[in-house]
């Protein structure tokens, strides 16, 4: 197992690029899934995604693609599913945007504390998500204040969905930083692959849907943010950065070479 600092790039931590779904918010099971099902129901369709099926469908990033893959599994033709998926997803986006606006989606425990600490330490904040701009903006505004994020990259800006690295690359361009000066915080294998392909160090904070995924390339794997609440369990710490029971700015600094643990 690798125990050295992750790189010799010599840069210090300037920014954190955060994923939204599953990372800032635990939004999939009781948020997006519910909104997809409401869209099916309003369209008069019998389809409903239960918790387990939705977990399988999460392998497909991007809500419209997820609906398309599902419809294809159900035997729908390409001519049928393209416009139907577009229509269903447009309605799902409206429904979920309203849920976000109404405060139905909450931050994961410890996220507020981490963002405050990062800002206090002068670390810039950005977002790279595969989600759609209307709800992403509504959610960030409601929970944290949209202005706190210098760059917010959604599926409206990125040409491809994760694991494609485009969202991370565009975020770095927006920040005018090289990958060595930023660390990504993600929850899933698709997000990890996107961040690593863009050249960022990546911390994974697992949730119930992603706990069993392969995070071999991650620079740190935690089971939560750790503050408030019980100290986070460290699931993998290949560089020996030793987080103090929570994800804090010092730990994130050690993941860039300028502040390495080595
Ligand atoms: C998030 C997604 C999104 C959401 C739903 O992935 O894949 O599709 O599930 O949002 P990540 P939309 O956390 O890796 O960014 O319906 O707006 O796509
Ligand atoms: Mg995610």
C-alpha cells in the first residue's frame, strides 16, 4: 500500500471542489427517487423505482440518461424513449427544484461545519455535479448561500456526465487553478473516477448507496464528515494523513503536496 504523500507537485491547498448528490446532501433515496416517481405518476405511467432498484440505476449518472436506460430495459424503442425521457426529466427537475426550495433536502451532518472552516482558512469553494442547474442552484442557495461557491458546474455546463472529468476540468478553469492546488470531495465511484481523471486528489465520504463500491484510487475514504456527531470512521488512508475524527482543513491540506504528511 502507498504511504507517501500523493504527489510532488509542491502546491498548497487553494480550493475544494465538492460533489452535491450524496456528498453535500444525502439526496438520492428520499429526494431524486421520490421526484422521479412523482413524474412517472403525473404522466400516468405505472412505473415506480423502489429503493433497491434506484440503487442499481444510480450506476447511470444523469437523470435523463437514467430514465432512458430504464425505459430501454423495459423494452421501449429509441423513437419512443428519447422524447419521453426528456419530458419526464424536465418535470422531475421542476419537482425536485421545488423540493430543494422548500427545504425538503438537508445537508449531511458536518457539511456546514466543514464549509465554515474552509472559508475561515481562506480555501475557495467550488461545485462539480452531474445534476441539473435549476435544482442545484436552488439547493445551494437554500442550504448554504450560492455566493459562497466561486464556481458551480452542473450538467448544463459540462458536456459529459461523470465519470467523464469535464465537470472537474471546467471547475478548475473557473477557479484558474491547476489540479494540484485543489482536492475533490465525492461519495461515489463515478465521482472518484471523474475527479482523478481531471488530476485532483479525492476524498470519498461514503453513504448507504456507495459504501460497497470500489474506492481503490481514493486518497482518503471516510464514513462521514464527523462533526457534529460521532467521530468519522476512516475506511482507507493510503497516505497516512490521519484525520482527527472528522474531515478538517488540515487533513485536506496534507492531501496536496504543499502541505503533505510526509
Ligand atoms: C448525480 C447524478 C444526478 C442525480 C439526479 O451524480 O447522477 O443524475 O442523481 O440529478 P453525482 P438530475 O453526484 O456524481 O454528480 O436528475 O438533475 O440529473
Ligand atoms: Mg455524488
